[in-house]
C-alpha cells in the first residue's frame, strides 16, 4: 500500500505496542516516527536492531518540547486575549502539603496537569 512504509508516523496513545508499530511502519532510509504518548513506567520498547540500521529515525517529544523561557510569554498573551482556555487542561488541584499525591496521580496517568496550590 505504501511501497515500503510511510514517510512519517505519529503515535499519541502511550500504548507501547502502538509505539513499536509506529516505528516499524516507517520507510527504510528516510522514515521518521515521532512518539508523543507517555507509556507506563514499566513498559519496554523492543524492536529489531535492523530497524535502526536501515536508517529509520525515532524521535520523541514530551509535552510538545515546550520551552518555558521563550514559549511561556506567548502562552500568557494568548490566555490574556482569551484565545487559550487553560482551565480545561487542568486535571487536578492539590495543596502543597499533598504534592506527593500529584506525583502519584501523574505516575498512574490520571493527573496530566495538576495545579499545586501554595496555601498558608
């Protein structure tokens, strides 16, 4: 169907089997797979070494490679102009005294964006 594989693939589920398939379906020589999803902490990515030797490229991105120093001012401006609804991305909110709960939620894949409230 693709004469040897796709030029680009993007995996967004975090399912390690889907990640492997995304990498293994790209074309030898120039195919690029980008992994966006975050897998379970114990997941293992296994593929045959020839997939790399055949010049396929595997890339990953964590939260879109956001660079706070240069990107955050633009995000703030968008928020102030009401072009970005930040609130809908927040999954949990915890006081600083419960910061470990935020890490537990993140590790379970339940807390993607958690606000840590600095309370007295």
